[in-house]
C-alpha cells in the first residue's frame, strides 16, 4: 500500500491502482535487493527476526517456518550454539553423518547445531500404516488442489494421471471436513498446493488406531512446502523451564533468523525490504534492464547503487555506526594487552 501511494508507480509508467503490476515490480525489486552481494552476512534492517524453538534429546531437530531462510545464531539457556552447514558432517572421519555419540554411550556429543537442508514437513512421517489427512480452514477453499508427492508402503514413488498427463504424486481435491491420501505414505518427498484463503493442516493418521499427529501447517500464500531443518547435538535433558513445553525433557532454544523472500500480492502484505525509496530505485533498475538502449545499462547500475546506498544508510541510522552487530577480529580474539607475551614474538 505504501508503494502504491508513493511516486513508484508513476516512475515505472503504471497506474497506482494496478495491483498486479505494482506487486510484480515490488517483488522483483525486493528479491534482487535481498540477494544482492552488498547485503553482507547479517542482512538489511528488517530482514531478520528472533524465534523460539522447542527440542529434546528424543527429537533433537528444529524446523524453521516457511518465511525463514536460515538460522544465523542459536542460543540455549544463555549458551551460544555453533552452527555448521550441511557439508561439515560429511567432512568428519568415520562412517556416515557426524555426530554419533550420545550421553548414554559414555561420551556426550558436543553442543552443536548442524544444517540438514530443506524438508517438506515440520515432522517426518513415522511408518508403517500411515496416511496423510488434509484439513482446510476456509470453506471457500473447497475444490482447490494439493499435489502430494510421496513414497508408498513399499518405499516406491507414487505416480498418477492428471487428465492425460502423468505426474509424480497424487492430486488431492480439498473437500470438507478433510481429504485423505489414496494410499499408505512412508515418506513425503514434496507438497505443492493452490493459493488458498485459509491455512491447510496436514496430519499423519494411523490407519489402524486412527490416531492423528500434526506434521505440517501451510499458510494461504504458500504454494511449495520447503523448510530448513537443523539437528542440535548434545542437548541437555532439561533446562530453561518453559510453560508451553509439552514434555518435561523439552528445552527452549532462541535463534536469530534470516528471513526468506516472501512475495506480496495484496496491499496489506508486508514488504521484506522496509524502505520504499530503495524499492523504487530498484524497480527503476529492473525497468532499465529490460530496455535495449545504449544508456540503459548505465542507468540501471545507477539506480541499483542508489538503492544499496539507501539501505546501507538505513542500517546505520537504525543501528548506529559504532554499535556494530557483528564483531570481526582479524588478528584473533585476544585482547591487545595480551599481545607479545608468548614464546613466539
């Protein structure tokens, strides 16, 4: 809404009432600015958030929501937890992913978080004899479809026909009160859905006991299920009493998360880049990129530099020049007063 009321639409040659045109321009500009190499590691102001997670020794995994790109820093009971990427555990010696030791074996695993990549569910299916059940929350979403891609009870990918086109998975049409997967599901490998008016809730259902367990909630604007997951090794049995915990062994972790790019579609959607002027300049940058004129590339680069300059100025204005968010020690973390006191001078 702020962009539509600004000088942005007229600068691009579109009407301020052209919702689809404004949204397309803003989304393209926001994505370019969010992924610009000038952004650095911590991101622009407004592109990170603090989130709480629950984990336990029995289930030491945490899965970030759809609007989180990655976890920058993780904390457990005032203790910082190092975060390693997906390749770290493969580079360790031994067989398979590291770590393997648990406290019951006599040697506790180190308190470290390991990135495990993207997953289509918040919590994995626990076979056997399980189906997926989908509940819709808004009656207006009836007859919209969900593509459920999975492995069947024999761990084989399921295929089906959408008219005359073969697809990997099954198309499920939403009907009240719920719709079940047509076959046993041992593992979900992908989920796609139409845009909906309300969230969809996915449950794992035991075909023998009829017991249900929530494994995923997809928001209305989501079309693809993809969520970053971390394995946290070396968790204690209990710490930081939490009134929301469902188990006595759950511990609470807090994290600073880098937010993901989420497209806007209606005037009340929040901009991932909280500077309208920067977005206007980047929209003009994208406009010149599509022109086949001698001076177009020069003008495109100029507007991109102006957008980056505004975002850098916003970061300095809101955080201060001296109160930096990231400490960089090029000569080590030792204090200057401790230098030249060792044997190597």
